C-alpha cells in the first residue's frame, strides 16, 4: 500500500478522483465559501453530520466531489485517539472490494500526532492476512492520499508513521502465521531475509550446538521437548559509530506453547501461536529502522523454540543451569518464556548496552491486571521507565508501569536451586518480572509484558503488531537525544 501526503485545501481534495473521500472534521471546523466546503458546513449546521469522534455521514457520488463515495467523519478535538475513532468508523462504511484509492482530507490544519494516527488507522482497518489461504482475498486498497493545508509541516511525522506501519505489518504477518508456517527455522530465515534486503542490518543465527556451547541451559531445557531445532537470532542495526553503545531488544520467540508437561487447557490453545509476538515485534522494529535510518545502534535478540512435550521434555522439579551460572528449579513448564529470556538477557551483557528492553507475551496475570489496553511495563530504572512510557503515549501504543518491590520475589525461593521459575498465582506478572530482573544487574533494563496487547481474540482474532510503535518511538527519541 502506497501512502502520499499533499498540501491541499478541502475544496482541492474534493477534486481528486478516487473511490472514497473521507473528510475529517474537527470541532473547530469553519466552513469556507467554496461549494464543497460549504456543503460540509451545511450538513453539520443541519445536524446531519457531526464533529463528534466516530460520527459519520455517507454521501454517494455528490456533484461537488470526484469521489464515488464521500464520508464526513467527526474527529472531535483532533487528537490522535479521536482521529483513529473517526477513521475507523468511516473506513468501515466504505470498505469493499472496489476500494482501491482512498483520500483522507483533514478539514483544516492537522497535527503531527493526528497524521500518524490517520496512517496507522487506515493500515489497521484495511489489513488482511492471506499467507495460508488457498483463495486469498487480500487488501484491495493500494493508494492512500492524505491531504491537509499544512502538509509541508507534517512530512517528518508522516514519514515516521509510514515506516512504523511497515514494521507493524511485518510483526502482524509473523504473529498471525500458524505454528507450522512459523517455526524457529522459518523465523530465522525471515530475519536473514530482512538483513539481506537492508544494508545497515546484519543477522547471525545460532543453532543448538552453539547455544549449548554458550551454556544456555534454561533455553535448551525448553527446546528439548520439540523435534523442531531451536534458533537464537542476533540482529544488528548499525546506524551510529561502532563504539556507540547499542540498545538491545530481546523478543520472546516461542513459536508454539502447549505448556509442556504443565499442559494448557485445550480451549483456545490455537492462540498460543501468538506466543512469539515479542519476537515478531523485534522483526517489525528492524523493518522500521531500515526505512527511517536513525543514527543509533540497535541489537535484536530472539531466542526461538517450541514448548512441546515428548519423552525428552523437561519435567516439573527439574533443575537447570542458566548461562549466568544461576540454577533454576522448573516448577511449572508453562512458565517457559522466562527460561528462554533469562539466557538471552545474559547474552546481552556482551554488547555493553545503554539499555535492554525485553518484550514478551509472558503472563496471563498481566492480562487480568491491564486487559488489552496497556502493556505492562516493569523497570527499576526510573529514567528508562519514563522514556518508554512517554514513547507509548506519543505512539498511542500505551503501557503502564507496574511495581517491582523486593517482596514480590520472595516466592521464587526454593530449597533445591538458586530460584524457582514461578512464585504462585498472586502477583504473577510481577514475580515473573522479578525472576527476569535477576539476570539484568549489568545494565539498565525494562520488561514489557504484552500478553494482553499482542493479539485480539474472538471474531477479530489476529496479531496487533504492538508494541512496534512504542519501541520505534523510544529508539528515535534516543537517537535524537
């Protein structure tokens, strides 16, 4: 899908030939004297159209516009949230196989955040997964023109938004693929293809022998229950001087999670293909970086395997030794994400990072706490937590900081190892983060629990591509600083 931004008035936007014209009208709209702008003003004055976000009025082939269909959509105060609401409602009313070219016209000056929200909303509303369908009905929309009177001032925000969409859609693609079409080996090939296509990105893939040589006993323990070989993927984006410390992103890459011997209930177990959405988000971030080319160094680490159960599968009560040398009693094999992450977090030390952020669909407890609105944010570093929170707000990819009091880690004590991998149900998202914290003493660290935000269930089941937007915003802010 191609996006374009032009400095057009509402009258000029109405002369663009297209399948649908969405007119985005804020509360502050003041109609002009030309015919089309006056028509919009009369519709609002008569009460047929409203500026309240999400309210729409549809017109079919009006004489004053070149579009087959025109939708007057309210966007309230013009904020990013209300623009998304208005576009979602308008796009739903015109979505069809005939929709190939779309014009989004801001009825007045737009803000950076509003333009970014508009690009994201159109991409999200028109997205269609097709990879494993025999007769795919893919996205027909191939051209989107955004217009605003102050378009020249919005170019930077527009370019960033388009790049983020590219990354989000790559994350959606790999999140949505069934587990047999997204094995650790296939995920590694996707990372290698990304690096081959973009000059500033390099990729190294480690297999079971290399991982064993590194002493990643926790990661190996999870992988040993599957016939699919594990892959440890190391991506590097080099946009700054070689000596500049990188930011490291660690994405949980469990391509299917049965729970192992601590098996999950059968209902909705198919959704455990989404347990690699942390890994998918890292791929998505690198796709966006390739387009934006910021002056920063970034490393992406993806420990990827399946969590299945065979005669070799790890058992409750088994004790393994992590790469850090710390021993772990595995009381629950369904708490496998933290086992693969802890070895990747230790591996991250070699890069002497400025910060490390891990991203994982880690706990159902985080879903109970925050639902699907905000990702859980855990960090003992106040500056890092503040920067990630601010990035989430700017990107409309929200997170919420959770506590990390020492008392939450008490339940990880065990008589048989340095720690257990679970600490009971109460405060489960926090105790999981406390477990990870034990492997992060050498650098500023944050953990994003995206179990509630990485995918949607029900009729709209599918990956969301979160938190690509948040992470890209954070990295660009660091590059700017």
